[in-house]
C-alpha cells in the first residue's frame, strides 16, 4: 500500500526531514531502492551507500541525518522503525474467512468464523481454531489442537494431538509439532518404546521455521514461551523448555529436558545435550556444543574455524598428540628447573 | 484405561507392596503424579523425589522399595516395566479400518481390510498395505510400496517407489523415505546425474523420526535392519546399511555406502563420512565426526565443549599455531638435552 | 528398456569390445550384475571386482580394458558414460499430462497442456507451469510461482509466493522454497519481525534435496544459479547466492547474505556464517565451519576426527589449557635461552 512521508512520520513517531507529501509504496535497499521506496540505514557497514541512494526517503539515526542526500525519517531505533514501516507498506495477504471445500474438518472441531482453512487441510476432532487464524493448504491437525487468534499456520504443517499454540504465532511449512519424543528403554539387546504422553505448549508471538521439529513431552509437556523465534531445521526434543524471547538460528538442536532461559541467543548449528539448565541472557555462538549447565549470563563459544586444508591438517595432527605434548612440556620444565638449580653461573660473562 | 495394582503386578510380573485393589488410570512423574497415577524410579538422579511423591504406586527396583512412601511395583528392570505399563494404560489411538473418501488410491493397490487410509492420503499403483496399518492424513506413497502389518505411518510422510517397510514400524510426520540418493558425475564443469535405481528396505519394529530422510540406493538398496530407532532430522544417504537395534539421535547423518553394525548408539549431530564400516556395539558421543572405519567395539568421541567466549578464543587462537608450538617444544627439548650433556655439575650445592 | 551393445556404443561414443548383438536391459554393480546388465568401473577401489564380474558388459577406461573378462564399452570418462547409459536404460516415469481431479488449481494459473498436476496438489493464483512439468501429489504452490519446462516437483513440496524455478530442475519431497528468512530487530527485550519481501530465484538444471529449506530474500532475492545440486536437509538463508554448478552435501547450512562462487564443493554438515564471500572453485571438507571470506580457490578444512573416547578426552582436557601451555612454553624458551647464554661450557667433555 502507499503512504505519504508525513503519514509515516506521524504514525511511527519519526522526525521527517523532507517533503511530507511525497508518496512511497514499498521498501528497498539503500543501493537498490527506486524513487518510490523507503530505505533504511541501521548498520554502519552500509553507511557508504547512503550518499548515492535513490530512495525517496531513508530511515536512519540522528547522527546519520546530515549525510543523507534525500529525505529522511529520523528515529533513535531505525531498524525497528524500518520493520514496522515495511510491515505497514507490505501487509501479509489477508485471511479469507471460511473453510475450503476440499478441507476435511471433524464435526467436533470449533473454527472461528473469521478463520481460514485452506485447500486439503485436515482438522481433527475437538480442535479449536481462533479468530483470524489461517490454516494453510495441506496442513494436518490431530485431535484437540488449539490455535490462538491471528496465528498463521503455513501450508504443509503438522500439529499433532493436543498441541496448543498461542496468538499471533507464525508456523512455517513442513514444521512438525508434537511428534513423539525419542525415548526407549534398553530391553535385552532391543529397545522398548516409552510412550510419549505429554504435548507441546507454545506461547504467543512465537515463530517456528520451515521443517523444524518440536517433540511432545514424555509425561509433562514441552514448552516454548512467548516471543521465542526458531529458524529452519531445528530439533527441539521432549520436555525442553525455551524461555521467553529466546532466539535460535537454523540447524541447531536441543536434547531432552534441557531448560533454556529467557532472551538467550543460540547461533546456527548449536547443539545442547540433555538435562542442562541455561540461565537467562546467554549467547552461544554458532556451532557450539553445550555440555554443561550455565548459570552466568554471557557469551560462550566452541568452534574452531576452517582453514586452508594443509595448515588445518598439520594442526589437527598435533591435536591428536596434545596430551603427550603437555607431558613433554612438563618434563622439559622439570629438567630446566633442575638444571637452573644445579648450574654454576658463568662468572666470565 | 484403568487397572488395579493387582492386575498390573500379575500382568507385568512385578512384586506388589500395597493394596491390590487400588485403581490407577494413568502414569505421572514422581514429583507431579496425582493419586490415580503410576510413577517410576529408574534413574538414581530422581531418588530424592521418592519421599514426597503422591503417586498411587511407584515402579522401582528392589533396593528402592524400603524408601517408598506409597505402594510399589518392584521389578529388577523398572524402566522397561514402566514403558510397558505406560503403553498398557495409554494405548495408541485405535486404527479405524477403511479408506477415507478423500484419499486417492490406485486401483491396483492392495489394502488390507483392517487398515486405515486417512484423509487426503495418496496410494500409488501396486502398493501393498498390510493388516492394521495406518496411513496418516496427507501421506503420499509412490508405486509398489509395501507396508507390513501394524505399522503406523503418520500424517504427511512420503514413501517413494518400491520402498518396503516391515511390521510394527512407526514413521513420524515429514519423513521422506526413498528420495534419490545424491550422486553426480563431474562433466566438464557441470554435473551429470547418476540415476538412483535401488530402493529402501526397512525391517520390523523400526521407528523413524519427524522430517528424517532416507535415500534410495544407487543400484543396490539402502537397508535399515529390524529394531533400528532414528530420531528427527536425520540424513541417511544412499546404500547405507544400519544394523539391527542401532539407535541414532537427532540431526545426525551418515554419508553414502557406510555400513553400521548392530546395537550401535549414535549421539545427536554425529556425522559419518562415506564408505566406512563400523562394527557392532560402537557408541559415538554427540557431534563426533567419524572419518575412519571402526573394528573395535567401544566408545568414540570427537567434540570440544563450549566455554566462556574469551577463554575459548584464547585457546582457539593457540590451536591455529599448534604445529608451530609442537616444533618449538621439540627445539627446546633438543637444546635442553644438549645443555644437560654439556653443562658441568654445580658441585658447590 | 533394452538395447544392444552395438546401439549403446554408437549412441554414447564408446569403443565396443565384444559382440554388438548382445542385448542388455539394466545396470548393475560389478559384483552383483546379472548377465543382462551393464556394469561400470570408474573408481580404482573396485578394480579387484572386475575379474569376477558376471555383467554382460563393463563401461571402463582404456587402461582397464585388458583386464575385463566380459565385453567392454571403453571411454575416457566411464563414470559420465555410465550415468548416461543408466538414464537411457532406466528412464524416469513419464509425465502424464493433465490435472488430477483432486488437485485444487486457481483459475488464474496457467498450466501447460503437457504438464501433470498430481493428486491433492494445490496451485495458487497466477502460477505458470511450463511444458512437461510434473507437480507431485500433495505439493503446494503459493501465488505467482513459475516453473520452467521439464522440471519435476516431487510429492509434498512447498513453493511459496513468487518463487521462480528454471527448466529441468528436480525438487525432492518435503523441500520448502520461499519461506520467510529469519530476520528480527531487537525491540526492548522482544523481537520485531522484519518482513521478508524478496523471493527465491532458481536457475536451470538445479536439484534440491528432500526436506531442504531455501528462504526468500528480505528485500532482494535469494538466488541459486544454474546447475547447483543440493542434498537433503540443507538450510539456505535469505539473500544467499550460490554460484553455478556449486554442490552441497547433506545437513550443511549457509547463513544470511553469504555469496558462494561457481563450482564450489561443500561437504556434509558444513556451516557458513552470514555475510561472507566465497570465490569460485573452493572446496570445504565435511563439517567445516566457515567464518571468513575466501578469495583463493583451494581446499579448506576444519574438523577434528573422532577417536577412542579416553584418548579424545585426554587431548580435549589439554585443549582447555592450550593458552596456558603456550605461555609456559614461551617461559621455558626464555629460561632456556638465558641459561644457554650464561652457562659455562663443560670443557671436560
């Protein structure tokens, strides 16, 4: 949709420098924006692109205003304001109330009149679908699934029995929520399945990435608190709890019963083993393997970056003898100390 | 369903301490169980919770019996017995024989009268679906797929041409079995696809996690032997063979043609490269990268745990000079040896 | 299908040694081929199997010809020729033109008469489906999706709004192309979603593995150039660009805005962080973590292989003190140098 710069400034609390009657209809990058577009500068890495932008207006912070060759919307938090203006100019496709003729809906399901159930969706018995919810094409809901208002379930999502999802969530295609946790008792060389009887409870404003899997709890529930954001291809095992506003990048995974605090940031490919407790405000950089509980907020790392293969190999070979090397160093230190203690000073020098 | 303690003791071979007429209807955790529930104590980590449990009865081992404040079902293997009692009290939803009107089933498919084909499932030509099988909503079976008795295919599973699955298996949502293996011949700067002409053969009592992928073989088949348990988001490449009762945790992967023995345990995030042979009874801890064949049963590891970022970085920087450090140590050792050989003893001391 | 050796030699430019009238109908492995099958020898690891093969004919290089006990099709590039002959003898199932009665197709979609839309597929408004395209059962296409001629979309694929796919591509089951990129602005302890307004553009002859995810761009598009091959369970983040003929093995991932050159080879489980630029012709071995841009073609590595757990642990413990060890070595070197400088020579020796 279109708006004037004056409307945007008023609606989003910015200071406008420029003609309030100019009309914009989209967002763009600093380097690629057309003359009807809003760009933004929130990362100093891109400051060099400001001088040559052809955007109609740039959202930026106070200290970048003077360097802006076009109109500007000035705000202390330009990235958040950009996010809001982008959502305003590019609203998500509207939900079209109603159930598609090809959807299969159990008679006992309660679906709000304002909700949309798309083609080939399947809604099981005793489900409750809130107002303005979208259930995408081909998604399958088991029995007794509850979805809060204005949540959007993309196409081809699976929500299994008893899963409860809050309001204003987004679940991307291929996500599987509520499959059995992975629990087996060793039984004379084979494995006896442990029934997975809990479910998954997800708070408001949660986003869940494509093909991410969140398993149901064994007896109690797996819990994802409000505001959590999960990227694609993430594995959340049974009885995990993720604290509010924690964010996880793609291909990471958390093993059974680990509890993660609020506002944690978990990089791509991180793996946490089972049974840990991670306090609030912890950041794990990409590909870390977390093997111990953490009770101190801060940043934790655990990856060795790739290098040219020959150089890597020489160091990796040495790593395989690191314990021996440490013992040799200790031996050398002992010999050296003994030598220092027993050697006469060279009084000639 | 409900049962008396006397019934449970008799059916599952436990020694009952308590009133045999008490009725229970569910399982619960030691700390959370209500007074109609069965709890269990199988891991000494939870022993402290025993004293305050409000469960009707606790399944436990002989040495924990005296510390139990409520009734007890005593057995030498309390975890396996718990698994069986939980399955007895909480049976899986019954299969409802018949083909849903919205399913699309090829005329040549043979479906046992006791099998259920759910809404929007698609069954290709010449498939054979055994007795008591469930094919979940939206699942797609290609041509000539065979499914053994009592196997449960969850919603939104894909089984491609020729895949054969044994009896009593469970396949979770989003799993893809029988997609093409990843094979290409280099062809003057581009890639020529190698046709993937084998299929996937899966034994009895196998469980396959959500969004896990198992590729078809190139010429011969990919084989998953009986009793194998695979967690979510696992990648099994073409022509892999997994031995009976091997278990793999989530986000692990095995590259082409690697053969894994029986009763192996493969931790989360483990990666095995192609062409290896792993003997029976090998355990790889989480996130190990397996680059060599293993012919000795035992435990193998390969991960450096995350630490506070500053500390990690200091060590990681040193790792990049580990080869140089090893050479410096060798130099120091040589100099030291020479010095010891050529230094007069301090005879004053 | 069947062919004579003479036909194969003529069609694929091989030198035939053997009876041109022999008929073959399939491919097989050197060790397992039946007498109506074509085998191949392209990897010297398998040379020992040549002497005992029972294949009708073996495709091999000039220097293996004399050791072949059966007929041979000699070519300088036996693996590529094998790929072509295998595809010729085992053609993919033919596309059956037409839209299945259970598919849901928007009135505004343009579907080539020669294309097949399978059962329960969903095609959104303004899609364009090219000649000879297959859209598999249960696949869902959003609005304005474009698919080039002869591309095969497997069952249960999701292509979201605006995605454009070239000709002769293969997309395997469960792949999700065009889900939102993972972008959020920190907003006073919570996260503000950044609208993801770009799409995904995929060139010709691209193959995309099962359950792989490719996110749409934030403003500009995510781009996969022609001839790229992606294995299963790969995560490609928003605004990534993959150069032509680059190949990635399973469970690897690339974070936002990273640009990878042409003809790169990316091993299984590799992770690249965001914002990097990788030049053409770079090979990353399995499980490497790429944290810096690369402007020099070559091979890069970054993994420590698993070892017997006790040995691994001893070295891993030392790694945690590597910085201290390096400082101790430097101290010892200093003391040693001082000692050498100040010690009288033993003139007795």
